[in-house]
C-alpha cells in the first residue's frame, strides 16, 4: 500500500485527511492519498510564483536539458511505471506500455520545442510614416499554470501539461484525478532528479469540487489547462475571467466507412479504436456509419473480432479490456444500454456486466437521440448504423454537440477530401480510426469538445504570450 503526501516547494507535506484509493479491477485498497485544503493550494500557487520569478531567465538549453533527462529517467523506470498505471487506472499492461512510450515521446517533443521558441521580424516600413524602425516579436512565459488532469491517461495527459509549460519557462500547480494520483506523484521525484528547481512543480491531490476555486481564481494563476468533462469545463470557463485557458473536453467520435474500404483490412483496427482501455478515451470510436452495401459484412466481421477480446485483470499480459474506472460508471452505462434497448436498439454482442466490468458491446438499430449515440459513453460500447450516401453519413456525424476527432475510410480521394471539408471536428482522420493521435499533432475540438489546442508546439503557443518590440533607428 502506498501513502502519498502533497508536493509543495520541493517537500512532501502531510495533510489532516487522507482518502482511500481502491483498485478499479477488484476494489482492493492500494493507497491512502492526501487531501489538500484550499489554503494548501494557495500556498502551492504562491510557491510556484516565487520559483517562476527565478526560473524565467533560465536558458532554453537548460530547460530542454531537464526535459530530455525526464524522458531518460522514465525510460529507465518504464516497467515500474507501467505497473503503477495498471494498478491504479485498471489499464491493461499492453495499453499501459503504449501510454508510457507515448509519454516518453511527449517529453522529448517538449525538450525539442524548448529550443524552437522564436518570433518574427515585422516590416515596419510597410506602414506609412513608420520607416526607420525595426520591429520583431518574441514569445514569453506567462507565470503560474494550473493543470487539472483526468484519470484515463495519467502519465501522458499530465505530460501534455507539464512538458510545454516547462519548455516555455512556466511553473505548474498540478491537480491530478482522484483515481490516478500516484502516476503524478511519482513525477515529482522524476522532475527533481532531472534538475527542475524546487517550486516549479507543485502537486496537490484531493477533490476537484473542493480545490477548483483556488486553482482557477487565484490572481497569481495566469493560465488554466483542463482535461475532463464538458460540464466541468464550462463551469471553469465561466470563472476564468481574462486568464488564458485550454479545455480538452468530451467527444462521441464518429467514423464513416465507404463501400470502397476493404473490410477485412480495417475491422480489427476499428475494434481496437472502440474498446481500447474499455472505451474510456476521449476519442474512443463510439459511432460507426457503414454504407448499406457493406453493412451486414462489416457488422458480422466487427462482432466476430470483438468476441475475441479478453476481459480480465489489468496485470495479465493477455487482457485486452479490464475494469471501468469505478462501479458507478458501470451502473450508469448499464442504465443507458437498458434505455436504448427499451427504445428498440439491439445488442449484437456484449452487454454482460459485473460490478466493475462491461463486456465489449456492439449495438445496432439505434437512433440519434439515444444517450449511447448522442452523449459521450466513455465505456466499451459502440453503435453501428447503415447509411445510403456520403452526405447522409457526414450529416449523422455532424449531428452532435461534440466534435473532437472524426474519421473516414475510403479509397476515393474526392470523397475523402469532401469529408475532410464538411466534417465538423477538430481533426479529420482519413483511412484510420478517429482514435488515432500522435503527441506532436494539434489536438482539440470544436463545439462542446473544447477550447484551444494541445500537441506540444501548439500548447507552447497557448502557454506563452506574444510580445512585440520596435526600435526607432534614428532619433
């Protein structure tokens, strides 16, 4: 069992209250997690501000060096970190290794981006009466960044906050998800070993409801970056004022499969996209729109591939799908499935529950108003819907308040480019699932799926200000 404390100004700080941490798969107690108070959050923010004032003059080379070292340490400790991820998040070992590989790459991208902060010259004499001047821009750090992260990628989504923040020279107060704090706490040790000065990373754990006001309204906080639900994101947006903010919110990712797509080549990839980490991924494949001419062929192949998946302990190397994050989520999705069935939906496979798991589930005969279609399921469930023509399918995908990633499989380049133009999403993935993401691509949604962009280069821009400077060459 692990007992954690807060990480404030480079020291472990005890609290009056500790919460039990239970493993998602079997409910066993695996830790006791410190619960911070708003006063301790305020202290962490003040400490981060003090550390930032010293750190902001550190060279790009030295900032880059710290981030490179973080990647090296994580590579050396990878299997240890994989087991922590499997234990506290219920992420199968295979998927956990994939997340650690991505996390290491994310910090490498950040290390490289630290050396690429640049501005541009502005041709001042292009404006009337402004000759005899030189103008240029530069990117400057902001100060203290509040980072609030979710449970589903507790190493990599933390890296998408910390990496670009430190690359540009900001300090960070991190509030990790209550279910996956150990993954973040261990980063305190790693960053200290890598040479990050005390105070530049502060970690406070506890309930978001208790701590969010302090994290987003303190006047020393210059930027808030949040990944989580749309409902919580909207509340933060209302309170943020003129501070900078990035919101990575929900989705119900849709995929179009045109008749030219080779079903036998894509079906396993689609199954992976729908059920990876029990569907608890923001861009998990939730809606599949298949041309009527291949609908039966695709559905049969998809169901057959789905039934091969192994449901079990996250610590088993054979497991493909493990527990949902907590029993309440299982109860919720069971209610959604039962409601859909009562409205005419058909279970093609799955819908078998335990207290903590849902067997990968495929639904057909769904309607656009069912919760399993129009809301974010965040569970191992996917709906397959036939369509007659491409514009109809595009309309189905766009008929949503959400728009993070969307995808299309087609061998017709004109149709692919038409879909790319018409699909309402932050990213359109052609000839792959919408669950595809690399950590250097711009990532963020439209509509209720978010505000701003991540992906290291793009996050660096969002975590810095643009300053313009001009000199009059002759007085």
